[in-house]
C-alpha cells in the first residue's frame, strides 16, 4: 500500500516512512532556504532543525511579499506608470501564491520529519479544504490524534 501524502506535498519528496524520505526531504528543504544555509553541516545532521528553519524562512517570505503588496501603490505609485504598477502587483500576487504553497509544503515536510503520519481527511475532498489551509491531524476513534494527544476541536 502506498503511503498517503496530503495536498500540497512537494513533488520530489518521497512519502513519509518510505525509503529515501529523509534524504529527499533534506534536499528539498535545502532548496527552500537561502543557499548559504548549506554551509551549516548541523542542518544536514539534524533534519528537524532544517525543517524548522525552512518553515520560519518560508513564513517570513510570505509575510514580506504581503507587506510589499500592501505598500506597493504608496511606494511606487508616483514613480511607475500605471501599467508598470499593475505589473508589479500582478507579480506580487503570483509570487505570493508560490510562496504560500512553499510554506505549506515546508510545514508538511517538517511535520513528517517529526514522525507525523498523514491520512485522508474529509477536508481533502475538492472544494472542502479548511480556510486556514492547515491539514487536519490524523485522529483515532477515541478523539485522539494518531500521536496519542487529545484532538483539538475547531471552535
């Protein structure tokens, strides 16, 4: 049986628990962070640390792109022609979508490196995703996450 990977899982990263998962996860995460992160052997030795750093880096990139989009008109409106400003805003929107996908994928890979296994959820069906974009933790019949912790209920 093939391991389940949630929506947003990065291509090229083997499913959690499969042969080569950690190797492909580390390679992908090193592509997410700035190239200079490759200089730190500790990040290859401790993939959990690399995963955490990649999540923080990706989240910061998303925040930076959102901030830039919000102020683009006031910063550039008087120095760019209208069509130039529209093109800049379009680039921010496209880059924002790409960065959000990377941040989601980095979070999923980081969770998998911590040992979390994913299973299909009702929210995985088309058009039924959660508003936050977060994958629901796998739960057992007793209302506990697969990790044994009590499941949190949405409020």
